[in-house]
C-alpha cells in the first residue's frame, strides 16, 4: 500500500477540525481561559473558522467575561455551522435574554422546541422571558409545563413569584407548599414561605418556617433578618440585635439590615438610644437612598427628639418616594404644627384622612392640633369621629397607654371649653 494515499484521505478535514477539542474542553473545565482562548484561536486559523466546538467554547468564555454581544455573535456563528444543534440555539436564546431581548429569545426557544425534544430548561427559560415581558398568563403556563417535564426548585420559585406579582397570594402559597413537599430541606423555599406568612400577618407560621430554614442553613442572612424582625415586632430588642449582629457579618452593606438595627435602638426600653438609631438609619439611607421607609423612620426619630426641621425634611423625602402612605402625612402634619405652620399642617392631616379614613390616630392628633390652635368646634367634630373609630377598631387590651392618656386629656379640655 502506498503511504502517500493517507495524506489525501477524505476524513482528513474532519480530523483536523476535531483534533484538539479534548484539550480545549479540558482547559475550559479547569477555567484556564487564557490557554483555552489561545488554543481556540490556533484551531480557528487552522480550520479557516469552520470548527464548531472551538467557536462554542469561545462564546462561553466571552459570556463569562461579561461580553454578551460578542458571545452572541459567536453562538450565532456556531449555529450557522450546525443549524440543527439545539445546544447552540439555546445559548443564542440565553444571550438574547441577558441582553433584555426577551421576545426574540422566546422566538429562538420556540425554534429549539421544533427541533428537539421536551426540555425542562427551554420551558423554564421561556417562562422567565414571559415574566419579564409581564405576560404572566403565558409565564404560568410555561413554568407549569416545565414542572410537567421535570420538577425543579427554581421553577417552583419563579411560579410562586409570578402569582405574587399578580397579587394572587393564595395560589402563591399553594405553589410554595407544593415546593416544600417536593424539596423539604430547601432553605430558600422555607424562607420564602416564611416571608409570605409574615406579609400576611401570620407571625407564628412565619417564625416556624424561618426556624426550619435556619436549621438547614443557620448562616443565611436573609432568613436571620426575617426572623429577627419578628422578634423585634415582639419588642425583644436585645435578642433581635444579637441576630442582626450575625447577619451583619454576612451582609454588611444591606440597607434593610441597618434600617432594622436602627429601629431596634429607637425602640429599646426604657431608654431609647437615639444617637445609635440615627447613625444606623443614615448608613441605611446611604446604602439605599430611594427606600422610602428609611426616610420615614429617620423622620420618626427626629420628631421624637424634637428636631422638627430635620423631621420635616425626612418626612417630605419619604412622601416623594411613596406618596400613598397615610401615616407619613399624619407625622408630617404633627411636625408642621410644631413648626407653627397650622395651615399646611391641616392640609397634611386631610391628605392622611383621604388615604386612610378609618385611622383613629390621625383623627386624635388632628383634634389635638385644632384645639391647640383655638379651633374648638372643629376639634370637637374630629374628636367625635375619633371616638367612633376608636370604639369600633380597638380592643381594650390592645389600647396604647399614651393614646389613652391623650384621649382623656383632650376630652376633659374640650368639655371645659364648651362649658365656658
């Protein structure tokens, strides 16, 4: 046999294109990206750019480095070389998703489904695209189909999130419970379910699920903060602060964490620590200047310290960020009254009442402000409305002592004024 025949064998080009794929794969798996790209470039030159796998790996590295547009071009080039390779198409769709081109990504995923078999990943990622497009019905359908193919924790989490976005909390709760049955040791699902119960006001159920989550992952900062907030609501500030101290090691730049710590110092009894509270809240505000609740809490602390100009500033900032929260207008009205701006104080009270006409505290404070400014008849009218709401909405055991004291003082003062 003539050895020269081997040099012109028709399999030579295929062998050339695939000869170093194993080494490229090994470098990529080892995350030796510099060496990997070097070999890829050598292979692309040797094969005139017609080798699919080196192009595919180069695209993966580009995406890992944050070069999404360049990565997309390489995945598209790999798709041109092998149009029926579903892996290439899925990567093209993934790049489009990361670029925010969700509708285009859906089209590519649908092309994948025409070529390939039923794939959980395709249905799940289509659901994510529809969720970001705010097409929630299609998103729910895709996530349910993904779970029909193969159940995954991630799909349950996203499906529950969609129901929360639709404010269908009953269905969201049902999804998370099903997820717990499927994966009872998943701390993220346990935490999410705990937070759901917390938002619904069922603190005991919330605490139970958060406790189970901490049993599986005792250092999860999100779970610690949620559990500590329940402890804080029960006025056990020292224990809550101990929990927050653990979370601060894991997430030192969490605005929510520093906000909660600040309010713990503010709520300490019998002696609140105002300086520490302001320091923590201002750190939270620095970390997240657009979170309305932080400005609101700073306003409360400054109002309590009788620093009315600062309180006015923070309440105004909070209203700009969240203009539909009635309590902020009430405290702004109190602040304006203490700054001797009676007219604007009344306007703020009226806005608060418009947003929440059933809040008895606003009526009482409005009546006090009216009485202090010699508007006795209007004060009497607001006080009557307060008493109706107070009797209808408060249990005797839950009555705030300070509110009860203010109510009795105002009642006596109004009675004396009417006698005169």
